[in-house]
C-alpha cells in the first residue's frame, strides 16, 4: 500500500510552509560567464546593502490576514499536489517548479489586488541600446528575461515592467561569491564608504558567479528601467532593489563609453530554507518573501 500523504496546502496556508523537496540534489558548482556582450560590459554595484527580509514577510502576512483573502474562496483552494519526483536538474526544471508551487499562488493574490492590470511573461526578449565598438557598426543588444511582470494595455501606464525573476540551476548561487561587497543594514557611513573604495580598487569584489549574475541583473534593471530584480534557484532567493537606478550614474558611465550600470549600490535580501546559514542569509519561507517582495514592487510602481 502506498504511504499516506498530506493534502496540498491552501493558497493562503502555503506561504507559511517551505517549498517542497523535489528530486535529488546532485548538482555541483561551476563558474559561469555573461552570455552576451552587453551583459559583460555591465558594471555591477560597488556594494550591496542588506535589507532584512522581515519587511517582506510582514507585508505578505498583513495582506493575507485581511478579510479580502480570509473570506476569499479561491484563495483558500489548494495548490498543486507535491510531485516529489519532479527533477530540479536544469534551469528550466526550476522555472517549471517555481510556476507550479510559488508563482501560481502569488498570481492569485495579485489578481485580487490588481485585477487585470498586469500580465506575466516567460522567456521574453527585450531590445536594449546600440553597442558601439570602434571600427565596427553598432549592434543592438537583446536580452531575454526568464520571468517578468508587466502592466497590461488597459493599465494607465501600459507595457511597463513591474518586477522580474532570473532563474538559475541549483548549486550555482553561493554566498561566498557575493559576501565581500555586502554590508549590513546597520553599517555606519564610514564602513560603507570603505567598502565602496575597496570595491573600486578591487581589493574586495564580487567573485565568479556573483560577478556574472550581478552584471546580469543590473543590466536587466537598466534596460527595463525596473529596480526590482530577483535571482532564484530553489535553494536561494536573492532580492535586489536597484534604488540608485535613476540617479544619473548609469548615464554618466555610458557617455564615457565605459559600461552599463544600474547605480553604484543596490539593496539586497537573501532568503533560504535549507542548509547552513552564512553572513546576512536569513532562514524562512521563500514563498512568503517572494510574495512580499512582489507586493512591494507593485506598490512602488503604482506610487510612481
């Protein structure tokens, strides 16, 4: 007789549960390089300022506790059954599992709050700026977003990007690659300035995949003019807020022909559910943090 399994959680209750354990994790770390010329030219932030995840969890909790959702029948219906044998061996596997167990229940919440005002795309191409190289013709940079939330044609500000998620294979995101440029939320100005200077002269820096992925997300933010970008590989959720995106620093660097940038610093929140804690990584519900982050992104967009 097959063992008894618990029924799936509701779309409300799932945010208080961890992501399901899927497949067998046999992935190993390998370094990756930027996949395009425009991304390789990107200039990542000099520092990443840690923002505690509590803000996102509280935002999600406060939203879910309102009568709008506690009395909403659709929100209390179950999420998908856990298919524990689903593999997570590739990036596309992570995308599929994410849509099934994290994005789908979040979409139900967003549809109640912002009915028919947004849509979501996967594998969406976007054309960036012309790359100028001495002695050659300019070429148009094209990037592809893994998952992106945009406003609909019926929105007062149609076709704009609200937030995006960049997916990675398990095993490819590690804290060690980012740690040297992360500063705590209570860091003093002198410490922040020192890290910026050290990052500029490369006595401390992003490493291997931390460098490649930071270039990628800041390039995506710059092209889409959207400050909310996330990295997710089922093991780690890294939430970026490029709050200096429109500070003018990106334009200044492009005019010099140096690089593309989304500002010299960014806020970062790092959530994980299983494994050993390192640095500013925070254990807790990835689903709830992702919901709170998207609620913040939508609220920021509406307040523009």
